């Protein structure tokens, strides 16, 4: 069982601050029960990995497109958070069966999402780890063992950070994506390696996904 923080829509700065505050509060209070939060972003926002260079960003383009920028608590590469649902899961590492292992803890936390999506006929599995092509600044173009895929296409990209024996894992669940905007921002061709809920089944609403994930 875990504590659910109801879905809300915030700026990128607010979302990253809330995740950080929830992690710090869990550490301070010695929380034993995991925390699960769902959220959206307004306006659209680029989140940059903790150690990622932001040299690829055309700041004037983002201003023109009305897109914010924020740096994440977690590593990895940049994401455009737009028409999506983001989750975060915070727990003590020893809550998990293999919390000391980054790879196994990804799998254990992500199994929650796999089980939930199976209830609506979306069968997800883990992405296969591939050699990273370092020219990609956009995270969803990189396949790792932390990803969840639908029929070989990436649907959910996740990242972790660890602090004082606690894990924060959060990730982007694509509802729709704007291919043209992605290609303008990242100056990279977005091939067919990603998918979205709306592509998989247009009858499923964003509210359906929120309700599915928040229902324990």
C-alpha cells in the first residue's frame, strides 16, 4: 500500500520542487510507506537531467513556443513535458525486495505501472538496453532497461535519484506528443521508436489513465 498524492497541474519549477520536498519530508520523518504522485505541466516544459549540458537549448525558440525549462533531480537526458502524465514514486530503498540494485528497483517500481496498464489491455514490457548514441539529447530516443514499451515502442521513460537511503523514481507517460515541436526543440528526427496512449487507443482519455493509476 502507498500514499497517493492526487493529480495536479503545475509549472515545471513547482513540479520539481514538490518532488524534492516530498523526498526530503520522507527522509526527515523516516517514512515507511511509499508515496505515489501524478502530475501534469503548464506551460509545457523541458526538464534537463541533473548532469546534462543545456548547450543544445535554443532559448529564444522556447520563449517563442511558450516552453519553460527546469533541471531535474534525476539524471538522464532532456524531456519535453507537454501532453503527458508524469508519475513519481518515493520509498525507502529497503521497502523494495532489491532496493540496493538500481536495475532491479526500476523493475520493481515499474511493475506497478505494468500491472495497472494491463487492466485496460495495454501490455507493457521493459525496453532492451542499447548502446547510447550520444548525439541524442531527447531522452525518449534512447532505449534503456528502465523504459516501458508497447509493442517495441517506448511509452514511459523513467529516471531515479537516491538520497539518504530513499529512492525517488519519476517518469513521463506520453498521452500525445507533438512531433514537429520535438524536432524543432531537439533538432533531431523523431523516428517511430516512441508511441503514446492516444496512438495505442484513441478512446482512452487522459482522465481514464489518471483514475486508473490513482485507484489503489
